[in-house]
C-alpha cells in the first residue's frame, strides 16, 4: 500500500523524476522553406503595389477617368442614376469609396454632359485634381492586389504551391494590369470579378457546393454590375456551375442533373440579385433619368434587351452600348489607319503589348493543361471563359486597346502556373527563366506602363508606330509635359494638339491649337499626342511632315520643332 502511494507521488506529484527521464519535447520550429512562399507572395504584391501607386501619383487623368470620378461624386451627393448609363454602378461605387475620402466640392447644378461634368469637378470646382485622382484610384489599386491573391489561390489549387507563385509573378509583372490597375477605370474590376467567380466554381467542384455556388454567383454579378462586356461569359459560368455540382455529387444520373440545374439556378439568381443591389445602393427608389438620349435598339437585340431581368437603367445602358457599336470608329494597327474594326486587332495588340516570356508561358501552360490527365479537368474553367470573352471582344467595333481583354493576362497567368507540374527537369528552370525575363521587361518600362510593348516590337518608345489610344496615349502625361516645357523650353512658343481629358492651362501650359491658323504661322514647338499623330490627316499631317521631332514625353507625347 505504502509502496503504491510512494510510486503515485513520484508519478503524479512534482513530476521531477519523470521530467529528468523524459524532458519536454522542444516546440517545432517552422521551416524556413515553409516561410519562403508567403514571403514571395508578399514581395510580388508589394512590388506591384509600389508600381501602381507611384504610377497613379504621376499621371494626369486619362480620357475615361473624369467621367467615372464625376459619376461617383454624383452618386455620393445626389444618389441618382442619370450619368454614365452605359456602365452599371458597381465599379463607380468602388471608385466612390476613394472619392468619399477626398470629399471634393461638387457643383450639382451643372447641366453639361458627363465628360464636362467630370472636368468641372476636377478643374473648376476648387478641388485639387492630383489629390482627388489619387484617392479615386486607390480603391481600384487595392482591388487589383486582391485579384492577385485570387490568381495565386486558383493556380495553387489547380497545380500546387509553386504553380501559384508562377501565376502570381506573371500577374504582378504584367504591364497591362499594372497600367490599368492604377487607374480609376472599370476594366480591371470587371475582369477580376469574372476570374473570382470562376475560381469559386472550381472550388465548388471539390468541396461544399452549397457554400461556393452563391459566392460564385455574387462574384459574377459584381462583374456584370461593373461592365456589360462580361455578359457573353454568363452562359459559360452557368454551365460551369452545373458541371461543378455534377462532378461533386455521387447520386444517380437523374438526381445529378437536377442538382446541376439547381446549382446553375442558384448562381444565376445570386448574380442578378447583385446587379439589382448595385443600382439600389445608388438610389433605393431606382429613379432613372438618363443624362442624354437613349438610342432605340430594334430586331432580335432589342427583344433580348427587353427580356433582361435587370433594372431599366441597365437595359438602357445596353441600348447605349449597342448605339456605340454602330458608330464608325477609327482604328490604328501597325501604321495603318482604318475605319471600322479588324477581327484580329486584339490578338495582334496582345502580341505587341505582352512580355515575350509571358507569351511563352501562356502557350506552354495552355498545352500542359490540355495534355496533363491530372490537370485537364481545370481546362474548361481556365481556358474557356477567357476564350469566349476574347472572341466576343474581337467582334466589337472599338479597336481602342488591350484594356478590353484584361481577362486574358488574368486567366492565362493561372494556366501558365501549370508549367511547374511538367516532369522534365528543364521545365522548372525554363519557367523560372521566363518569369525573370518578364520581370526585367516589366521593370524596364517603369513608370511608363500604358505605352509598353515588348522588345520584339521595339519597346515602349516605338509602340506609337503600331498602336494608339489606351495602348499608348490616353492623356496620362499632361503633367509630365508641363514639367518638361518648364525645364527644357522656358519661354518658347508652344502649339499643342492634346488627346485627353486634362486641361492644359491648369498645369501651366500656355499653348494654341496649330490647326486653327495658317501653317506658316506655326513656329516654335509643336507638341502632339501620339494618338493624334497616328490619326493625323489634312493640316496636322502637313505640319508633322514639315517638323522635326526633338523630344519624347512618357512615350505618349512627341515634341517637334518648327
């Protein structure tokens, strides 16, 4: 009895003897290799954030930004839907988060069109346009970084950790995504919400569809509530929703079909609900008074627009979009000025404006996705939405830039990550080398991301010879031009043809339009936006032919001497 009690004391009392025989195990230390991936993710997103913020601080308003910023300010002050009906409200509500912090003065009585209203807000209402534009751009920058995490998570779930790292690297170094992610525009948010929806559908294929399907529908609803150009992907999203539920289920064929149909219906209802909520967030009474005339759309298009389960303001926005598609826009590709559109414009522009290493990884990743038995199930999710949206965009009438196809670098970054699963040892080395080439090419264009083109096409300095508009010159360098004129050409006579929404006089540029006087009177400096030079005809073409280029501002504005 006493021996047993003594043993119990030794075993359960102070524990000294047991501690001496069995010291406590040391806490496991986290392997440095396990920290490498999160550190790499943080570093990639940090460099992208620095590139976007510094770019946003240096650029003057691009052509579309005053419209969106002015509409966002109108939402905040008047809670009305009258301006910019051709785009739904959600993207402008994102911009409004920054506009609310800037708290600008707004002339709500102004009766001009949406472009004039935006310029008045920036330049004639007592606001600081530099400060207001930075705050308007910051929410889009934050959203662009969050979409980078989606790219990483999507590629990681498809092909592993380092596939996610490769995909994120391509995303973070993409000149197009940095350029447009640093602007208060709608292209990156619409593409990113679409990608997020498809990623959530991929998750629904493997785990708890009841959780992920409504979220996927909400994400695609956010895309539709940002830009109507994503609508062609709606049937694809519904089909993927049904397929995900079908693959996740283990019941008979009839039950699986019923579950798949219900899953697609859940996504559709959630998407439509988000569109309605975006309009209700602006005006709970849904009062709709368009700022301009809404064109009539007849035939099958008119019937389809009338059947859309969206607010009247959304349907009128679609009518405005169809009206814009009927306009005879001018395009410029590889030195050729044309009226109308070219079906191959976007693929050609992407070829020019995508780093060579990125192009190679996109192609290799798509091949691996299609050929690998383990990865092939992801191909419909990664490749089909991007292909459908690209084909739809290629049918558009406005050949204005790769911003209409920003979903391509997002989805194909996920595809490119698949290269890491190739069994050949050289594949990993080649992938690393191509990522490095992409990073170097992107870094070399800093801070002039909008006019980027890859080395095969001469780099950013020669993009103007092949492309125009938002590919090169979107009005972003008016502030830089003012600085250049003060520093290098003080007191000289300046003649200016500027394509943009900025107001030259605000930045201290005292210039006249050379097209309004006889050519013999145009002496001194002739300053021309490269987009205007690409489309020059008549008087402007004669002036350029008889002038000598002497300077370049941001690879978007050329200074000539006469």
